[in-house]
C-alpha cells in the first residue's frame, strides 16, 4: 500500500498513542552518514591527482580520463541503482556498493598503471558510489517522509557537503603524512566497513518493512480525516489531483507524460548552468587578477554555505512549495552572475565573497526542491527507477555544460558568454518547474489544531 493510500484511510485513534521517536528519523540519520562517507570520493580525486602524477610522471589528460570515466558511469549506473532499490531491500543492495567502492579504493593503493586507475576508480568506484549516493538515499527518505520530505532530502544533501567539509582536509593531511597509497587504503577500508554496518543494522526501504506507517511521521492527517483537539500545529496532506496521486507510476507510464520530461529538462538545464559556472570559477578569478588563495577560499566558503542552503531549501520547500523555492534559488543564482561580472571589472574581494555566499545558498536551496518535486510527482514503488533516469539527465546536462564552458572560452577568450548561457539555462529551469507544477498534485499545509 502506498503512502498516499495509507494517508487517505487513517483515522484518529480513540486514545492517543504514547509519543515515541518515528523510526524515519533513524533512517534519515543513517542516510546522512552514508552519503557523508561516500561523497568525498569524487572531490578527493584532485587531492590524489597531484601526488600520483608526481610519482609516475603521467600525462595530466591521461590521468584525468579516470575521472571522466567515473562521472559518465556514475550517471549511467544511477537508473540501475534506483531500480535495485525499488526491487530489493537496501540491506541486500547497498552493502555491495560499499564493498565495491571500498575494494576499488584499496586496489588503488597498490596501483602502478593507468589502466588500474581507469578500471578501479573509473568503473568500480563509480558503480559502488552510485549504489550509495543520491538516487537510493533520496528514494528511501522519500518513502519514509511525506510532510517533511523537503527537509529530509535537504538534510541528506547537506550530509554530502558536510562529509566533504570534514573529510577532505583529513584526506589532504593524510596524503602528506603517510602518502597517497596508505590514504587510499584507509579511505577504502572506512567506506567498506562503516556505511555497510549502518545499512545492515538500521536501514529499511519503507515504514511497512518495520510494521509502521508513514502516518506516524508527524501525526499526518489527510483533509478527509477526523481530528481531535491537540492545541498544536498540525501538518495536513492535501491531495489536489486524486487521479495523478493514486497512479502506480512506472518508468513506462512516466515517460509518456509531459511532466516527466519537464522535470528531466529542469534537472538537465540546472546541471548545465551550474557546471558552466562552477568548473571555470577559479580560472575566471585568476584571469581577473585575484589571488589563488582568495579563489580557493571562495570555493571553500561556497561549499560551506551550500550545506546551510540545502537545509534552508528543504525546510522552505515544505512550507511554501517546491516551485517557489526553486524560483528563489534561481533568482539568487542570477544575482550571483551579475556580481561575478561586476567583480571582473572592479576588483573587490567583498563582491566575490558575497557571490560565494549567494551562490552556495542558491545552489543548496535548489537541490532538495528538485528532488522533492520528482518525489511528489512520481511517488510509489518504482520511484527509484524513475529518479535514476532523471538524475542521468542531470549528469548529462552537467557534462554538456562543462564542455560548453570550455568551448565558449576557447572561441571568445572571455567568460561573458558562459555567464549569459548559465543564467539563461537556470531561468528555463525556473520556468519549467511551474509547468510541471508538483504543487498541483499534493501539498502540505501547516495549521493550528483545536
């Protein structure tokens, strides 16, 4: 039985049940921890990159190809990861992801040839990471949370940023202290043990798997349910499109609907706009005369603010809706583009740091709003598979955006075209979310119960 169907039939018990912790919060804590451990795998590559090149004197492009393979296969594996989570319990799927990723990184500690980096990092680590990352985790928390779905997804996304913030400096320190080989071995062993142990002990796909109901999340009641005097704020799930909400969505059904393609384009456009800007940000600042220290601090500040933005965006999307939250984040992004252009004409660290704060906030706010929009539209037993395909589109958009950014600069030797295209793609994302309108299917409203 789906979450929606359960919400439509629940009734207030004659005697209120004693308050207890909803198990979904335990599931959420595990998901946040898991993504915190696996998320540094991609950004840490740049830290290992320098040390590995120094030892082997390989061509930079040849070494970087390992990352390209990793990104492509992570995107390609996302639909498969979603399908596996839909079909099997997380405890039967995700520990294999930890095992594969852990073995891959431990293999790298012994690697001596490029093909080992291509296969271990490019192929194995990508497949393992996909089984532990945003698609399976978003699917699981979406099953457990309805009225707090936005904040739950926001916290998972924030866990990714927090993991990078905490672990990347430690990885850099270990590389200098014990060498890149021992560091890769420790990272692989940690990923193999800790996430797998937490998943096996605590992670369940749905509330029904523990004999629970999503109704227990916050005392959820549909607008048809009877209520008792509680003298507290009550969150109500309002179904606006009964036909859509009760559909058992599959990939075949979803791809026949315009809303699916609207969300797919939203994610692809957002990914393209973000990568057009972010990949070339440091190069732009250096070209304009800013110091490398300032450029690095801007990237660090942006990453920190992104953590705050994801939590704020998740909370806001639960209160004012996914569409409005994404619109606010896009407005912040476009304002950032303006500030970045001005800071290239008038050298001002204040403008650059203001850009970093607004950029991190806007990007962070958008992520939970986008993921929750997909969940609101296609909630059900096959959501993981559907989300995996949507995320594949986001990876494709990011890959195209990265290439376009370099191409435009090679042609014009300036970044103005990059910024205009980035702002345009983001604007299209904001416009299309209002066409998809997840808020016309189901919304959550908060009121004071009497």
